[in-house]
C-alpha cells in the first residue's frame, strides 16, 4: 500500500546475506520494484539488485501480490490473511543519515495517507493527537513531529525530514513513537523503537502489527473497508486520549528512569 510494504519486505529478507543469499523481489524471472523500493532497500545487503545475480532466492512479494490481503468479490474491502504476520524489517543507514538519541522524546504522527480512500478509517483525529501532545508536554516529555504531512501539531518541536528514510532515522532516536498503522509504525519496528499504534478497525494487528508495540484497535474486529466506515469510526472513537496518555507516560518513564530509580524499584 506504500512504503510500509517495502519495509515489511526487508523483514522477509533479513539474514539472507549471512546465508550467502540475496532476496529477489519479483515473479521468479524479473524483479518487480515499486516506487518506494529503492529508498527502503538502499544499502541493504540482503536484497538482490539484479535478476541474474548468483545466489538469489525469489520472494514473490510485490504490488498486487502482498500475501497479507486480497480484495473481496465486490472489490469494496480487503480480506485479511491471518496466516501472515509482519516481521520487523531493517534499515541500513549511513553515518550521515543516523541521528543521535534524543532522551525523553516522543514522536507523534497524526497524518494518514489522505489521498487514499481508507484514510478516513485510520484517522484518529488531529484534536486527539493535539490533546495527547499537550498532556505529554505538561508532564515534562519532549514532543516531536516530523515536517512531513499537512496536519500540524501546535507547540511541538518540528524536525525537518525530506525523505521517509530520514523519518525512520528520526524514529530510531526517540523513546516512543505514536502513530496510526502505516509506514511509520513499520519503520519504528524496523529501528527497534517502541510504538503505540492506532490501528482502529480497518486492519488487524495480528497481520501487520508487531508484538513489541502497543496496538490499539478500540476492541474492533478488522473490516478492511476501503470506504468510509461507521464501524471504523466507532473503533477509533473507543480509543481514548486518556488511555493513550497513560500508556505513553508509562513507556517514557520506563525508558528514562535513572539507575538509582531502577535500583529503588527492584
Ligand atoms: Zn470498518
């Protein structure tokens, strides 16, 4: 559906080079790379760049053949494949791309891919993200937003990024990411950063979620609806700012307690 798919691809390819292999994404004869592949796969030694390389293993995973979903007969919703489970991907950053760790920080992303019909079914609402940001700030945490996306939070630090890789590198240096299901939650998993992921009722955490994250569905079964869906709205409305704040604050405390605090707790 976007770069998240390609970040998942790097999870399938993980470890290939250590086995003397490279993974070729395509149909068994030719590589099939979408517009995000180059950026997601850059410097990744596990992924083949040519179909005629030696030691390649084919992975038939590409746009139109994503394994985790298929359209229903009416082409109005995705049917999810519960046999599929995303594995954390990986990025190979250069020294220039790598960002320093920013202690006590949370990266909040309120934007969903607005140009897609499903966006409305993933949108928790700018007002809720803002309330969450305000409370986290009042509690003493640093709240960041990347410069990507048209919905802007007020009174937070904007970190300039000009590519998805930079956003992923930024995610690597924070203590927590709060984001809708999508590219950034896949990136957070790939860089090993904890995340609170607003899933709602569109897509199930069992398929594209990661066990290391806190995945919030609003207690809904995922419907896969490609169009505005009341069930998805209700699911998102079930996810309360108060609850997300409590979870986020606890995560940030855990990551920022001093050694003496940790000893006191033990
Ligand atoms: Zn729905």
